[in-house]
C-alpha cells in the first residue's frame, strides 16, 4: 500500500513538473523531460535537485536571446548548457566545472552530435577565466555561490565582456547562498533581479 501511495505521489509530482515545462521552447521542454526521466532511471538525485528550474531557465533563455557566445560557470550535468544550445542553433557554450560528472555524457547523448559539437567543457574553477581570446556575450554564474570566489570569477571574465554583454548570477535571492548577493554588492554592480537571477549589463548604468 505504501509503495502504491509513493508511486501515486511521484506521478502527481512528475505531472506537475511536466506542466511547468510549458514555459520553455518546445525543443528545450522535450529535452528537459527526457533528461529528467533519465535522471530517475540513473538514480541521479544531484541533477534532479540542482538543475535550473523551468521558470528560471525560461528567464535565462530569454536573456540569452541574440547572445551567441555563452559561458556557464558551474555546468554540473549539463542540462542548462544543453538547453541554451537547443534554444539557438548559432550558439556556442563553454562550460566550466571543478567536478567532471560522468552522468553529463549520458545527458549529452540525448542530443545530436551537431548540438554536442557546440559545447566545450573545461574542468577548472570559473575563476581561471578564459583560455582563449574572444568575446563572451553572456556569462552565467552558477558555481560556488561563495562571495570571494564569485568576485574572482567576475574579475577574471570581465576583460572578455564587451559593452552590452550580460553577467547573470544564479541564486541571487537564495537564502542559503548569501555570498552571491554579497559579491554583487561588493563589486558595486547595478542591474535587475529576475526569477531569482541578478542580471548586470556591461557598460550600462541604471539611475
Ligand atoms: C548548482 S550546480 C550547477 C547547476 C547547473 N548550472 C545546471 O543548471 O544544471 C553548481 C555546480 O558548480 C560547480 N562548482 C562549484 N565551485 C565551482 C567553481 N569554483 N568553479 C566552477 N564550478 C564550480 C559544482 O561542482 C556544481 O557542479
């Protein structure tokens, strides 16, 4: 009986999640659903808990419109990086993470080689900065969530960000990660808050 109840609860939760995916472009929603089902099969709790939620992902994708060179610090198992690639066929994403997670390869297999070829993975801390010359249109920070490390990340990537480029800080309002807000304050960055993200536009000064 308990197992039946558990299954019913999980089914309800998954249906609710499926409905939340409506805020995403169709291809991205389909990918997120397939990745989630794979996570359940793999017993990959980490991805189920840590991947960017649909509403926040929708906000990130809309901020990323026309941004073709994206860097994600804290790629984890790649759900957000892959979603960014699916949302725009011209986009390339470079993802940094200090942990090489084997599950990432499984989630990459859910998309075509053409999509996979637009993702570059770097196993290094985000604060290492760019490994090659070139501009970045959007820097998405979802890594250590610690004040000092986040500040170093921004400083390391700032030279690659031209006027108009965006820095998007995840978990800006998360009560467990005060370091994110503190880093924004210490850096004196202006910007707007959106679905738990803080968005700073390079070269823009809000009154
Ligand atoms: C919340 S998860 C990221 C989730 C991912 N952005 C997504 O949407 O699927 C945070 C990730 O940051 C990584 N991380 C922690 N400190 C880091 C650092 N200094 N540089 C790069 N990645 C880091 C962790 O290993 C973890 O995989």
